[in-house]
């Protein structure tokens, strides 16, 4: 179980920053009419980048904290599922 938990932790530690950078690059508003605030683009960027960081932290802490020698091997894989789901959600928000 520890090997599976270590592998999952490494994988989510590689996936989450990739999604964060992609979210910052893909959903940063570049041009807005003067009368608007570009809120849709900003929310997509926040959901993608901030959500990935939050899910990564919860998954890693949930895997190892208080485990008493038996890590929760399922936590990083659930986290990866949520991180991957954030991209389509951000795309939907951005329109």
C-alpha cells in the first residue's frame, strides 16, 4: 500500500502543477471591452489554478497525515480525478 501511495503522491505532484500552469495560461483574460470586468475569464482561471492547488494539498495531506504507518492510498487518485475534472469545468465557465 505504501508503494501505491508514494506513486500516487508523485503523480498528483506532477499533474496538479501542470493543470495550474495550463489554467493560468489558457484562461487568463487577454482582451475585454472597456465596460466589462472579464469576470468569466477570471473565474475560470481561479477555478483551474486555485482549485488544482487546493485539491493537491488536500490529497497529499489526506494520504499521509494521521495515517499511523498505513497511508490512504486512494486519496491521491481521487485527487487526480478532481484535478482532471477541473479543466472541463473551467472551460465551461469560460464559455
